């Protein structure tokens, strides 16, 4: 794809789609500004090369209504701190005020339009809405990898009026995830966790066919254990996916892909941070108990499997990472990946909750790449074409 390096931006008003869909607490404070920081290289490059930068994003799911607590004001504030520049805002992303603000914007200045999803036309990819957005700029850049799986007016529609190129974040995401899937340095191992098999069937199928090994943890491991005939007590399980789990196990077997399930697990007497808990072998889960994390033997198994890997992709936490008693599987996996990165392996963290766990552990800079996409990186790993990427110009 063409990037901002391939175009002349001097003196132009550049309309940039970013993904500033960041988590806010009840006081509207940003609790994780990773996505804002991740867009800075593109914004800074454009400013340094003489562009006036008009940013647009969604925040949350306001469903076409103006929702006060989903305004982008806190984001503008944080962005201003990071850029050390005033960031102008508008009360609406289209209309006379947005047009006037865009028109008056000078090279080196930044404008952040209000939440795109205050208009239902954004998610409907309405052509007239897309045309009004496009009219605000001379050039269009998409740096919103996290939203690239959505065919919305600001990611797809707008490119019918203004040809688009990729920003640096978009480029980096596509390069890392793309290289891992198309041309990985081998051995290539994938770690897949998260609560449900049903969310990740397509990604598991694809990884089984291209990776040398797939390591399973998280709630979804329970469904696989049950498919193998183990009793799993009161653990979260998807009864309707046991057959699918069996087919995936069979597929891995046929393709000679290593497929690792937990050897031991942390079980608890209830789903609570202060529940009574203990480590047991996978065939020792008593009725009334539930699996909430992988155990130490499993971590060792994973460590050995990952020892020689040259490419490691990880998606989905391996236990209930938000409860300290059940976070060890996830934390130890982060440690293994940090070490493997230092030893020269390429480590790629895709997916919202595993990326958040890595951020929280302060280990993001110690990985080769932490994706800013949740749904987007999952769809990329599934091998689907992302509409926001497809809409950009080829080199
Ligand atoms: C995300 O957080 O995954 C993206 O910003 C997309 O948000 P959405 O799932 O509401 O479309």
C-alpha cells in the first residue's frame, strides 16, 4: 500500500482517520492512551512536512446519538499534551463549523473532529456523509488499524471521494501481522487464549494450517479438554462447540501441527478474585470447581515449545487476567515472550485483552509488536480482507 511517504503533503489539508477509541473511566479520564501515542508518528510527520492535520475518530458506540460522555474532548486534551501543541476541536464532525475550522486550519496546526459515530451515517457508510467528510481535506490518510475491519464512511466511503494512503501505524501493523502469516521465520508458534472457542474458530483453523504449533489456554481450553473427555467441573464451557473442538484437534493431528492443551490448571470454588483456589492436574477437576487459569506445568510446557520459535503470535489471555490469583498464566507468558524477544524471536501481540495485559505489565516496548487492533487483528489473523486496508491505494 502507498503510505504518507509516497505523497507530497506540504501546504495540504490532510484528513486522517485515527482510532482514538480509548477506554475512559467514570470521570472521563483516559485509562490507556496507547492508541493515541501510536498515532503520533504519523501526525508528527505530517506536521513536520507542512500539512494542516484534520483528525477524525469514533469513541465508543453512541449509535448515532450525541452522547456527552463519548465526546472526544479528553482525547484532544491528551493529544495536545503528547504533541505539545494546542489541538482544536469541533462540536460536530460535519456541518458549517467543521467546514470553517478545516478551511481556516494552517500548516502545522491540528484539528480533531467530534466523534464520527454521533451520526448513524458513519457506520452505515452513507455516501453523502462520506462526501462531507472528504470535503474537509485535500488528501486522506488512514492510520486507524483498529477500525480497519469496519467498512464505515470514514474508513471506506471517504476513499470514493479522496484517494487514501496508509499512515505509519497502519503500515507497521500490516507489515508485522502480514509477515507473520505470509512468510514467518520458522518455527512459528501461536498462543491462543480468551474465553470462547466460538470467537476464534476461523483463526484457529488458519493457524493450525500455517503455524508449526498452537498453544491453547484461557476459557476456550476447557471446551477442548471436554472434547478430549476430561471432567471440567463447573468450568465455563461451550457445549455447542465441543464437536468443533474435536474437529480442530483432528485437523491439527492430520496436519502434524503441534497442538498443546493445559496439562494442569488453577481451579477455584467460585468465580471471584478471593475464591479458594489450587493447582491440579487436568484430570483432577472436582465437581463444583472451575478452571480459571493454566498451571505451572503448562507454563513449562509452553516455555519448552516456545524455546526455539522464531515467530510467536499471541492472541487472548490465558486465565482470568484481571484477577491477580488467576493472572499468573498470562504474566508468565509475558515473561517468556519478553525473553524470547531479547533472544531474537519476533513476538507479535494481537488482540485487545492480551495487548492490554502486556501494556499493564509494562512490557509493550519489550515485544516486537503490540497490535492496537482487537477485532481488526483477529480478522487479519483469520485471513480476511480488511475493508479499511483494501480501500487504500496500492503502490
Ligand atoms: C475497537 O476498539 O476494536 C475499534 O475501535 C472498533 O470499535 P467497534 O468494535 O465499536 O467498531
